C-alpha cells in the first residue's frame, strides 16, 4: 500500500518530534526525520548537520538548525552538482525551494534566528554552553518547544520536496 504525500509529511513531523526529544541536535533530527519519512539516507548529509544545532554550534546566534538541516536536504535533492558548478543558473530551483521553506518559517515563527525564536516561544534565551543554563533550558520545556519546531519544519520541508517531483522510496 502506498503512502500519500500527507501521510509521508505527517511521518516526518512525528519523527522530527521523536528524534529531537530522544537524540537532540535540531539540524540532525530534522535531517533524519525527513530522510526516514522519504525512505532515503545519506550519511554524509546527516553527518554534515552535526554542528548546526541551536543556531550554529549551540550559539543561538544563527538560523534555526531544523531550518538549516531541512534546507540541506532540499539542496541535496534539487541542488547543483559539481559538474555544473560554473553554471550559475543551475541552483535556482534549490534556491527557490529553500526560500519557500524560509518564508514559511519566518511567517510561522517571526524570525529564523534561534535566539529570536527562543525569546518568542519561551520568553527567554539560553546559553547551552553553560551547564546551569542547559539544565534550566531542559527544565523549562525547551525540548518540547524545539521538538514541535523540528517536527513542523520537517513536515513542511517534506511537503515542499514531494510537491516538487521527488518520489518517496516508502511508497
């Protein structure tokens, strides 16, 4: 029995929430959720997402890791290959699809900067390099908040991917 686009997207949402709660690392958890929902895997893309959590390297000062990780998959599936590196028009499809994800994210969360999203969603930011603030972040519900964001971003990225011609391997 084949899965519908909606079922695959909902699976990405559920896996994104689950992985963020169990494993943390919003970029990698989004990547894993989307890959698993689509029935594909690339260890290099997954590994490359490792340093991107909490706004790049746990700094909070960059874009949401779930947004960046999901954008990496869009680039992986629709981006320019090395053989076309000098063709400046080749990445336009991936640019457009990532922009669509970005624009949805900013509309949903008011900013793509991790600290801004923390402030809006949780009322404050956390320095995850400080053990006391890390503990406070976990105690204040950061995992629930971030897992919902990861799930939502994974679902939206999966919708964008499926609506642009990618055929899931899970069907």
